[in-house]
C-alpha cells in the first residue's frame, strides 16, 4: 500500500472510532481531502484509496485541478476564502462552497445565480474564536445574516463552517466546535426557506476527532492524508 492509501485507511478507522464513541454512524461523516499544493498523481492516489470529496482553498487552483482531473467523478469543495472577483469561476467549478463570510459576497452570489450561473450551495463561515487572522462572521451575526440572505431569494445555504484556532491539545478547541453546533441548531429552529443546517464543516488534521464528537458532518483533512505541505 502507498503512504496515502495507508493514511486514508488509518483516518477512516479513527473516524469510525470517534463516531462510535459519540454514538454516531461513520456514514454521517464525509472526509473532504484538502488537496492544495498536491500533484494530480497524489490526488489520484487519494481517490483510488476511496476518497470522493476533494477540497481546494484557492479558486485558481480549484479550476486547474478540476480541469486536470475531468474523469474522476468526485465532488469538489472550495474551502478557502472567496474574493468577489473570483465568484464566477468558483460557481463554475465547485459543488459546495464553505466560505460565505460577508454580505457583499452574498449579494453578488445571488445576482450571479439570477443571471444563470450554477446555484452552488454555500456554508456560512463563522469565526467562532474571533481570531483577527481568520475570515468568518461573528457568532452573534449568523442568525441575522441568514435572515437577510433569505431576502435575496437565490442562495441555498446548507450549513456552517469554522476553522478552529491552532492548538496542541485538540480538547482546547472543543468549545469552538460545540458553539458551531449550537448555532446550527438555533438556525435550524428558524425554519428559514432555502436554509438547511445539514452540514457542519469542522475539524482538520489536528482536531477532527474532537470535531466529530461535537457533530461534524464534514472534516477537511490535508496533512494527515498527504503528509506535510511544502509551499
Ligand atoms: C488547508 C486547509 C485544511 C486542511 O488542513 P490540514 O491541517 O492539513 O488537515 C482544512 N481547511 C481549510 C480551510 C484549509 O485551508
């Protein structure tokens, strides 16, 4: 087995254990293999090992990868922040965008969909820990934002996403994941048209088991699959 195949097998086993400990089914959890900086050959190995969801954090790289791997039949995620001038390219290539993080982007998104661009569903990115270096809405702004987005009419919101602060001990970020889950539950109670809370995108290489314990449905994993990134 290649390293990538071994890594994928280990991650799947750890996810199954984490799900089981939380009284959840492993089938509820989707691994988004974060392929930024990785070669097409590495990506093919990950897909051969059974991964069917791939994520990129830059629109340009997403477009290149999608074009280089037309035969894969995978689901492509945009997990990184989205500049408004790249929105059109993102809508043309991604199947799910995890980074709706501001009103101006929502407005442009609705306008593009009304003009005929693909109605790609979105997750609202939340900066739960309030870090200056991270994108995302403040937790208290999420419900008002969703109510406003409903007025735009053309957006499909499928859940929430967060990036937890870097921490040596994944237990330290458990409250971040818990807060996102509770926010999603509050949002779901509003029964807003076009808004579902079926997806909670949280957890990366260092903290995915904790995220699963707190209800993650999508974990975004790069390093644990492919090894350290070199830029
Ligand atoms: C790079 C990246 C990941 C994956 O990080 P790893 O620590 O390598 O697993 C997850 N989410 C986002 C938004 C990223 O940019």
